[in-house]
C-alpha cells in the first residue's frame, strides 16, 4: 500500500487496540506491548498471524530466535521483546527510551486485515 493509504487506515486500529507502545527493557532490549480492548479483539489479533517472531525479526532487523512473544490472555495483551540493534545511550542511538520504536509495527498492522 502507498504510505498515505496506510496513514488513513491507522485510526481503524483503535477499534482493536487500546494501546500499542514500545519501551526499553534495559539497555539492550526493546519491548512492544499491544493491549486489546477485549477477548474478541485479542482473539482476532492472535489469530491474524501478524504477531510472529518472523515478522518482528524482519521489521526490526534481529534474529527470529531472539524474538520473545508473550501472550497474556487475562488482560488481553501481547508483549514482544527483542534485542536493540544499538544499545540505549550509545552514540548511534536515536531513541534512548525506545518509546518511538512501535512505528514499523503500526504500519504493518495498518496494512493488515486488522485495520479493516
């Protein structure tokens, strides 16, 4: 999809997700949390095939084996952790807290059926 079309679809993700955020998990790891509105939305996300170790490895340039996905059904959440390519605080680090790293995932989700 063309980038403008993706941007138009991003608001549709709010029908499924309460929150999508990224943060550091220490200086060498990033975590992305996806919180769904309810069990139906959570089931839709888990069943969509979008949240996979392969997808995160490709999006963030890490090894598939280094991606950890934790499904937390009681709170309708998914936590994904993986190594940072640049350690937090290094000279080449452009996001010391990891708070802006969810962007590529939002683009992926906006292009998926989850944004329909």
